[in-house]
C-alpha cells in the first residue's frame, strides 16, 4: 500500500515517457490520475491508521520494527564486508504519527500541484516526468525507515527540482536553480558521512549486525561503545549532530542558510513554488524529528537553546524581511521562513505541546502556503507582475479572489478559527512552558504582530483603496456606469475560473475545518509526539549511558 | 445531559454565525439582500437571551448563580511529565453572563434594525449584515466562554470583524488605513494577553478559569509573585488594546471610519467593553500591584481622552473620545477594586453611548453625511425625537442624577476616593482627582456638543469649500457612504429620520433612566445589578492576610466551584455571599476574607456621599461652563483657543500620539525591515556567493596554474640550475618540458622534506 | 662466469613455460587477434572500417570466454614468478576487455575518426594491443614484466593519440604524451633499478620479503619510492603527475580519450595496488611498517591534491573533453582513498568504483561523441539548447554526470559510498580525507551541471533546425549504458560481491 | 687512494646518477624534439647501468635480462617517437617542442 503510494507517480512518469510529446492533454491527465490515486490511497491509509500506535522507536524487547504501521520490510542489499560484518540495506518503509501527516500533506499538495501545472505549455512531457519523479522522491522520504533508503530518496529529489526551476522558471532561473542544488547538496553530503558513521556505530539487536534501520538507530541501547558515533565518543556525536542539523536546516530553511529560498521561489513556476513551500521545506524539520533528534538526543538537549534562538531569529527576521519586500511572491517566501521558525521554536521546546505545535504547524503551513502561492500565481497569470504596488482596489473587481486571499492571508497571520492559529498557539505554549525556551518565546511573540503587519499591509496595498495610477490593469466603465477592470493580454475569466477554484476552495475548507476542529489530524500525532518526547527526555538518555 | 440554559445559550451563540454564513454566500441571491435573515436571527437570539435573563436574574435572583459546561476540544493524550492532558472549551452562565448576553443581543438587534434604514441602498448592504452577524457571534463567544483560550480565540475574532466593519468602505484609503491600524494595535495588546495566558498555562497546564483560580488559591503557582503580577498586567494588556486604553487608544477614534451603526455597536457599546469584561473575569487573580497599575492606566486614559474630546469638531470623534474616557472610568473602577461598579458602568454606558451614536448617525444621515459640528446647529426643531433621546443620553453620560450613568459613575468615583484613602499615599489621590476632573470635562464637552448640534441657528451655509482640512486635517473622516457628497446647502431636506431608525433611539434612551437599574436614584448599590454581580474575593494571598484564614475562605469558594462539574451544572453560594443573602437591601457588597478588599469596600461605602456631592458639583459646573461659552457666548471659544493655542493644539491633535507612534514604532520597524532586507540580500547571501566566487577565483588561479605558477617554478628551476653549474646557464623551456620540471620539483621537493625529517 | 644450463634444466624450463602457457590463454588469444586484425586490414579493401570494428568486438568478446574459464584455475605464479593468475587479475581482464569493446564501439560511432583516408586497421589492432598490455599490467608480479607491459600500453597509446595525423591538436597531444610518458617511464625504470639494487630481486613478493627481513637504506628507498611513484602517478593521472592528461585528453580522438581515461588509468591502479600491497612490506595490521607509512603519506598527499586540484580547476573549463579530463584527475584522487585504507574493503571499493567509472565515464564520452557527430564541436557553448533537440543524449549525459558527481540512484554513488565506508570503517583516522572528498564532490557538481545547464536551461544562439536524429544503434547503446548506470545504482549487490571476490591478489594479505 | 685505483660499485652508481641527471637536464631544457629523445635514451641507459652493476655485485642474471629488454624496448620507443616527431614536423613545420603549445590551461 505504501509502496503503491510512493511509486504511483513514477509509474505515471514511465507511461508519459511512452506518450508522444504532442499529446499534452493525455500527459496532464495521466499525471492527474496518478496524483488522485495517490490521494485516494492516502485517505485510505488515514482511515486505517491506528492512532494509538506510537511508532518512533522499537520498544526494547518489543517487535524489532517498533509500533510502526503499514510496514514493508524487504531485504534489498546484503554485502559481506569481512571484518565490518555484512552490510545489510533494506527496503524498509512504514508510517507513524509523524510521517502519516506528511504523507497526507504530500498527497494533497501533489494533486494541487498537478492541477496548477495545467497552464504549463513549454515541454509538457519533460515537465510532468520530472514532476512525477519529484513527488515519488518526496513521498519516499516521508515513509522511509532505512537511512540508506531515505538518503536515496532525499538526493533523488534534488535533480528534478533543479530542472523544474531551471527550465520552467523565471528570468534569473539558472542562478536560482544551481544555488538550490549546490546548497542542498552541500547539506546532504555530510549526511552521507554521518550515515556511514552511524552504520558502523549501530547494531540491530535482532540480527546482531550493523544496520541502516532508523528504528534501530533511534534506540540508544543499540549503539556500540567505542564506535565512532558510539555513546562514549562525545566529540564525534556532537559534530555529527551539528552537520546533520545543518543539512536539514538548509532545507527548512533556517537563518542563515535560507537565502536560496527567496531566489528559488521567485524564479520557480507557481506549481513548483507550491511543492517547494508545501512539502520540501517540511522535509527539513521532518528529518530533524525523525533522524537528527532521536539519534543524538543528548546533543539535542544540549542544543535546545540554540535551536530555539535560531527559531526566533527565523520568525522575526523573516517577518521583517517580508515587510520590506516589493515582490509579492518574495514576501510570501519570507513569510515561509518566518513560519518555519515557529516549527523550529516548537522543536526546541522539547515538550509535547511544542512538538505537537511544530508538527501541526508543518501540516498547516503546507496547506496555507500552498494557498498563498496559488493566489500569487493567479494574479501573476493575469497581470504578469507581482509588484505589490502595481494594484489596488482589486477587492471591488475580483470579490471571490479577494475573499479567498483574505482567508489565506488571515490563516497565515494565525487568526483563530483557521488552522494556522492552533499550531502557532501550541508552539508558543510549549516554548513558554519549557523553562529553557521561555525567554525566547517571549521575544518570538513579536512575530505575531509583524506577521500581521506585512500581510495586512500587502492586503491593503493590493486589494483595498482604489486602483493605483500605475496599476497593471485598465479601468473601464460599462453602459450603466459599473466599473470593470481589464488586464493587458489576459482574456481569461477576470475573477477565479473553475480550475483555480477547484484548487483553492478545498484548501480553504481544510484550513477552516482544521482550525475549528483539529483532532482529525492532531489525533494521529499525539501518541507519537508523546512517545518522541519521552524518548528525547534527558532521563531516558541518561538511563542508557 | 447539559443544562437547558446552556443549550439555549449555544443556540444564541450560533444564530448570528448562521446569519453570517447565509449572508456572506447568498446575500446577492436573497430579496432585500437578505437583511431580514440577520434581523430575524438576532430577534430570535434576543428573545432566547431575554428568556435566559429572565430565568437567571429574575427567577433565581442569586448572587452566586453559576452553571458551567465544558467539552474536550483537543486531547493531547498522555503527555509525559503532565499525564493525560485535554484542552477544554466551555460555557459559563452566571448573572454577569446573563446580563451581558441580553445587553449584547439587544443592542445588536437594535443596530440591525437601525441599519436597515441607515445602510439602505448601499451596494454591499447584504455583506454589512453578514459582518454584523459574525461580530455578534464573536462577541457572544467572549461573553460565554469559560476558558482563557476560547476567550482569546473570540477576542481575535471580534478583532477580525471589527477589521472588516471599519474597512467596510475599503475604497477609501482612510478607511483602509483605519482598519489596519485597529487590527495591528489590537494585536499588540493581544501579545500581552497571550503572554499572560502562557504564564498561567505554563504553571497549571490548563486554560480554564476555575482550575487556574483554584490552583493559584491553593498556592500551586510556583513562580515568584512578581510573575503573577506580570501575568495580571499582561492579561490586562489585552484590555488595553481592545478597550482602547492609553497607550493603545489611538485606533478607536480612527475606527469611526466605519459606518455609524458599527461605531454604535462595536466601538461604543460592546466590543470595546469586552476588555473591561475580561479584566472582570480575571479580577480575582490580580495582585494589588497589578490593580494599582490598572487604576492608574484607567485614570490617565479617562483624563487624557476627555481633554481631547473638548476640542474635536467631528461629532463622532467627540463621542469616540468620550467612549475612551468612559472606558477609562471602568478600568479605573476595576483598578480601585470597585468590580461591580465598573461592570455596572459598562452596562449603563453601553446603552446611553449606543443611543448617542445612533443619534449622531441619525443626524449625519439627515445632514447628508455632514459630520462637522461647526456646520450644524438648530437641529432640535427639525429632529425633535433625535434631540430628546440624544439629550437624555447626554445627561446620562455627563452623569446627572436620575440617570443610570450617574449611579454607576458615582459608585466608581466613590470607590476611587476610598481607594485613595486606603492606600493613603499622596500619589494615589491622583486617581480620584483625575476622575473628577474628567467628570467635569465630560459634562462640558457633551454640553458643547448638544448646543452646537441642536441649538442656535443652522451654520451649514458657513462651511467653506475646503473645510475638510483644518490645522492638521485629522478629521477628514466623513462617513462617505456610497451616496457621496451632497450639496451643503441650507437645511432643506434635513428632517427627522424614519421610525425604523427612531425606535432604537427611544428604547436605548429609556434604558438610560435610573429606575431600570435601581429604585434609589442616588445609590446604584441598592440596585439589582450590584447585588447580583458582587465583587468576588481575590484568590491572591496578600501579605497581611493570615494564611490560614485566606486559605479557609478561598478554599470554601473553591470547594463550591470545584463542584461545578463539567456535565451537570450546580448552583452554589460563596461563603461570602451566604450571610449576605437576607440583608441585600443595604448592599455594602459582600464581606471579604481578604482584609484589603474588605477595607476597600468599606471605604468606598464611606465615601459614597462625598463622591455624590463632588461629582454632581463637577457636572453642574461643566454643563454650566458649556452654556456660558456656547449658549450665552460670554466667552468666545475661538479667542480662548487662540489665547491658549499651544494647549488647544495639543488637545486638538490628540496629544500628538499618532505622530509619536508614526515617528517611533512604525517608521522604526520599517527602517529595521529595510535594513534587514538589505542585510539579507547583500550580506547573508553575499557570503554565500562570496564563497562561490572565491572558489571560482581559486579555480582561475589553478586554471592558470600551468601559465603562471609552472612558469614561475621554471624560472625558479632556472635559478636553481644556474647555481648548480655554469653548464646549465642557458635554459630554454617549452610547455611539455615545464611539466617535467614540475614532476622533478615535486619528487625532489618531497625528497628534501623527507631528508629534513630524517635529520630530526 | 655463467655456466650453460644442462639439457635437463632446459627441459624443465620448457615444461614450466608450457605449463604457464595454459594459464596465459587470454593474452595469447588477444595477441593472435592483434595479428589477425593487421592481416584483415591488409587483405580487405574499400570500406572496411565497419568490418574491422565488428571483427575486433567479436574477437574481444570471445576473450571473455577464456577469461571465464580461468575462474576454475587455482591461483598460480607463472613463468618463474613473472606473472600471476589470481582473481584480482581476472577482474581486470574482464574490465579491460569490456573497456576495449566499448572503446571500439565509440570509435565505430565517431564519424570524425572514420572519415579520415588513412585506414583504421592499425587503430583497432593497437586497441587490442593495449588491452593485452593492460591485462599484463594488472597481473605481472615482476618488475621487468611490469615495465614491459607498461611500455606496451604506452607505445600503443602514443600512436593512438596521434592517430588523427592531419589534426594538429592530435599530433601535439601525441608528442606531449610521448615525451612525458617516456621520461616518466624512465624515472620508473630508474626507481626499479634502485629497488633491484637494494634487494637483488625483481619479483615483488621476494622484494617484500627481502625488505622486511634485511631492512634497507631509507634514503635510497624513499628515492626509489618517489621515482616509482612518479611513474605510476603518471599512469593514473594523479596530481602532481597529471600534467599530460588535460592536453592529451583534449587532443586525442575522443574514443581514445575515453579509453585512456578509463583503461590505462585502471591499469595504472591495478599495477599500483599490486605493487603497494605486495612489494611494500606491511605489518600484520597493515600500517605499522615504516615503508608502508612512507607510501601511505605520499598516497594521501597525492589523493588530497588530486581531489582538490582536479575538481577546482575543472570549474573553469570550456571544452567538455578537457573538463572530463580534469574530472578524471579528481576521480584518481577518490580511487586513491580506497587504496589508502589498505584493507580488503578498500580494495573492494576501488574495484567497484572502477566498474562504475567504466560505465559512467565511457557513457559520458560516448554521448560526447554522438553530439560531436551532429555539432562537430566539443565546446560547452555549442551545447546550448541541444537538450530539446537530442533529448535522449541529454538525459543520458545528465545521468552519467550525476553518477560522476556521486548522487543516488546511480552507480557512481555506490562507488563513493563504498569508498567512504572503507574510510570511515577505519574510525576517525582518515576523516579529514573523507571531508575533502565530499566537499570536493560538491564542487564537482557545479562544473558537471554546467553541461546540462547549457543543454537544457539555455537556448542556442545558432539555429538548430538541422536534423539531430541519431541512429537506432547508438540510441540503443546510450540507453543500455544509462539503464545500467541506474540499475547498478539500485541493485549493486552482484557487482559489489564480485568486487569483493576479486579483492584477493597473489601473495598479498588483505584483511 | 684505493678508491681511485680499483673501480667499485659506487663509481658505477655515480656514473649512472650523472647520466640520469644529464638525461633529465636534456629532457627539460633542450628545444629540439630529437635531442629530448636522446635525453630519454640517457635516462634509460642510466637505469641499465644500474641494473648491470647491481647484477654484477649482487649476483643473479635478473639485472642483465632487464637491461637487455630495456635496450630492445628503447629501440621500439625511438621508432614510435620518430614517427610522431615527423608527424609534428609535417603539421607544425618545426620540431621545437616549446612551440607546440596550442593546448594549455
């Protein structure tokens, strides 16, 4: 079932490979069908998921695969390395509370992505092949429970992204694409070394051999004393944690490793921005929760304060930068940085409230930012500009669009009743409850105001007031004196058309519904989060060492 | 099975939301843009809350009446270190809630009715009622909610609806600015409130009022007392934002950009009062220090905005500042411990201020959207009904005896005096002094307003063409509805508004009379309100109280309240109220276990009559002054203004708060924003690119390796060879050979190094 | 002073040679093929290039059968310790034959090469000769044999490099290669002579015995070591002995560039490993011995220098062949990492890496040839916008380059993985080398991606309306190479296991 | 005194060393490709001298064999080299290796 959801897109990609490039519509439909099938499976998984099973680690003495669900564990590679013992790599996938949400999110965003890719006209075939490859890689990252497998998916992600930005991107796309590629690769090559180091330091309690299984790595009693990353080699463990953290932080992206994001977003086509902000960023924090923290809990605890500070910097710094932007998309990009800061802060809280908030924020940010970028794309399609000052008074002429923008914008600034609020609230609750991060939390709340500031300001400049003199559209009066606007060389529907609505309305509904009653998602997290917090608790660590 | 009143209250809560949902989606499809939906829903809601009011207030008539119900909103499972943890949402119905419920639904209903006349013909007519709906929903939510989290949620939601309604005419930049300003200013306050909530949650892992109160009373608050004070003050910050207290008062006057009914409903009667209501809810956890802080803020606000109101020309602005000032009274009242007096003032103020705003709305409507009092006058003949109701409300606001306003304001002032006595510090006398001073000014500017608007002759023709702007052009905030400007001719076409707009005025005016609240026009404490909403005893152990006593008393309450179980509501009497029951007639408020509170209550009672005399005197003097200046023209306001121009300008420009904030906060943060953005693109990113370029440069060096370094090495080798022997004098080199030279250099170089090592 | 051997002795000598010949069949067979090709070239007339090419391919593939039969034979030392038959050698025999086949395939594809009037007979013959030489390099256990096989390879390579006689760059490359090669082999020979002087032995295992038993003068020994290293370093193209490779790779016919960059480099590594592991005495745990430490130090320096220099200089290249030349310098550095670990896993890693390098590098050069056939250029600028015209070539090239960077899911990633596994398996001893390795591989991404960047992201300023369709055969070959590169990136177990199986050489103790 | 009268191992080695250096020197400095090739010959012969010397002083025929092969091989190398040099002369109209530098960096 999981394998199906992971590899469906690639199958679609192969089918597309067979379709002649001229058959654009068929290609699109094939991808859409794959994405929808993915969505259906995701929903089925969600229905069958048992929220009481925590996952995270294999309970000592319990089953070797821990309380993960939908597990598929097939031996993949088994090499005899003589003195190093057999090198076993497994095709080992499964879900727990942390990954299930991300799987749902990925499925959702993939559908949205395909829909919003409908307008792509250039090299449709290549585009959708890469797109499907990308979505397989993302999905794979979230379900992989074998570090090797995870790494493979993680790296596979880079290349399609590079081309999707580089070929279908904006004017400065070359720079943005290679920057993204180099940046993320720089982060992940260290991961390779750490992965190998971990392999030599961890022993699977069942087979007694070294293993790449993240489940085995997550329980500290499986580490060999004297191994390079064994419990007693503090220095290397610290270094490993830091480089791993940087690797993930680049994806998040965390200040000061964030500068690839605005470029990438500004250049990327709308669907890719949606994927990038909606799913890829989550991989960073997901990696932290799945790999970085459980594998080096003691370092994590030593570093809580630093992580929190970086989270706060992200929140406020991102908000300020967003405040100064003239390009709407860039503003949204910086808002992503700011919002991922909440995730970091929540992770730094190291208690259930914070972690829960962080994970829930990951999901909500996915849906909300997807909405934001789609809405930016809508106006860009029509006006061919994203300069915030080139509009004004749009609310009078595009009421539906304005309405959805209002929903998205307010969701993004954390208005109660919309999903963003709950996650941010829990992040703060957690961060404040933990004495370590309390001062940081007290500073970070400023983000609430500045977040509201840049969002409301842009809202006002674009939608309220009257048409600006240098606006990107003409004002026309019809016979009975009603005013209408007309965008240059845009002859589609002025307000949102059916396709755009089918993308945006479901997201809006989700945002509102999860804002009113979050348990459908949150209920799946709590068990895993509580388990994770217990695993990371200092007592648990000291118990092992 | 939940209590029937709870079910009813839930219905009341949801009806306006339903109206919002229906109207926001379908208003264009419905006849009359569906205003009847809004009115109908509100009518029903009011009917139900009236029933609740009847049951709770009239039938039970019990100061300690309280039923609560809550449900698990979020289940966090078995949280490590805490145990099973749920986030609950709840509804509480006690006397205060019942009263607020009735008040909010009533005013909202009246405003709905009024708007059907006032907003008629607006192109977004339907949307207006939708917004009113969501506002009413959020407001009721605040009133009903039983936990800090839920109140915070609705708190933000009223913020949203206020944002939407202020910006109802969003085509106007001034409106767009105002709505943004309002939301952001409120957010600043909310930060404080949120932090306060966080402090409390971090200690008790719950948002519920009762659990928090119990835990604090049980001394489970592990942080220092300073933190508790901080929590109180921070929570109060929410009120500072919502209720437009100094220093966050700046948004309320601008909020008058909204349609006048909105000003009446949101920015006079209900939402702005929510702050006071919230402080009332958390009153028991406020430490004395926190209370002092609150008292001073309140007094300062009351005084400051009164001074500003004196010089404003815009009729709505005068009322807006008077609102701020009255809210200051309430906050001050809470600060000095006059809990029930403050809330009483909240209630009375709601009615007469709503009446005043709707009246001004009627005037503006009749004057074709003229809001500047300088160009009005003589309207009493044209609009008798409006005149009558408006004057009654004015008197109530000024606080003349026989009005509701008198009773409540007097109670607060008395408490203030008593407070000053008790605290016994010179500086504490500032509070009553400021209070009385603003009472005086209130009387004055209200007198001025009534005279300018209703008496004398029409001055419409005096209006200069460019009169939009005076000294600072701050009052270009004419409520341009869709109709746009009409000609500012004489009073042709100025006539009384229709019944649908007149009726609410009448109702509200009637509710501004003393008899509604108390049989004794001079003592509100004899009224039902102050009996049913007694000052609760604090749960904060103050130093001088013997620990055991405090514990016993509070413990008593707690046992009682602890028994308010989630599912079935119970009614219990606080030990404070019990001995009081029979002797409700001369209500000195309940006897307090906490000595400080008891002393305050006593002092307030002692100063009752002093306060009456003083305040009546002040009011009389104020109105008299107004008459002297404007009726008899004994003093020319213009000349006086010129005489004290700096003071005048200072007041006229609202103490320059907007300018100050603009210069500091707004510009400051924009500056930081630009700086950081620059930093981001040039420094942070620059470093990255820098690394890249250095690599490329390095690469260039290497790419030119053969060209430069190798040749250099060759030259070096040449030198080396020359010194070796004369035979090797002439050296000629070609590329491939220089490669070989390099190899030799490498080999020999390593060999040399090795030699050196070997020597060691 | 030397008395003539008696008849009995001669008999025994002859019988030994006869016996040895049974283990020497592949080499003999190929030598025969060499002759056959010359003759074929003489007897055939007209358009014979295709025939010669196919004959060569068939012949080379035929060798595989004989090599396969050698699996059954026990490890043995032939011709009085001149030559060894062991799994290590067999692996390289397969390797070189496949390299040769692919080189011939590319050559057959290269229109520029085939278009010249001079026949291709000697060309394919020389390729075969090089195969023989490289096989012998991989298996010879005696200084003399090593030298001779190296010269055989070198001489054939000189001629092949200059095969485009009318092409100035080709001739220049040949000259540089010749001069540089001759001198390097001279230095190597001088180093050998010193070693012979120190040990009175030419068989490497005997040398190792001598050195460990009777000791040696360290000063002379280091000189010998350095001279030998110079010779070997030139073969594997590692800094600072790499200077010939960029020029030669650029000037030589592209098929030969591919052949050299994979084949002779691999041969050099085979020889280096055998020499290092067998001739240089190791203590039990591998690192104690003085001499092996000297070697280790030198190798580490060379490796680090190669990784840094190769990758960093490549950034600036404008010619694809030259770019790949520098990248091959860098890859020499990565391969050396595997040798430095001096254990079985390291050796296995090197073999695996070489296998991946064979696929991806030959593949890359093949696509370069295919493109050059259409555009007649190997300059980066001329690749602009080709991605849309030649999607298959573009995709394949991208895959090969990604594999060269070492990103999953490609064979190249597995190579790097094994190398780093071997390194980190040694604990934190070689961590700094591992760090250099991964960081330089990040740099490498930049210049490798320049090619797809030009192909896909940029649009050509020239008009590309001529026909860019390529033949079925070449498409098929491209696809096969690409698919294999990815397939072995996901299911590398058989290759890796065979590499381990082959990681045992005669007279060396690898653990 | 004795070292001048009777010729010993070191003399041979010194000779070969000098020969080697001369060879390297020629290779590195001479312009003419032919001369460079002669330099290469010098290097090879230096090695040969070593082999023969050691073979004489250590016993065993290995060195002798080695040198013989080297001599043969040197001849083959010379043949190839001359062919290439001729080709260079055809294309570049010179045998000055320092002018043959169209490919660099």
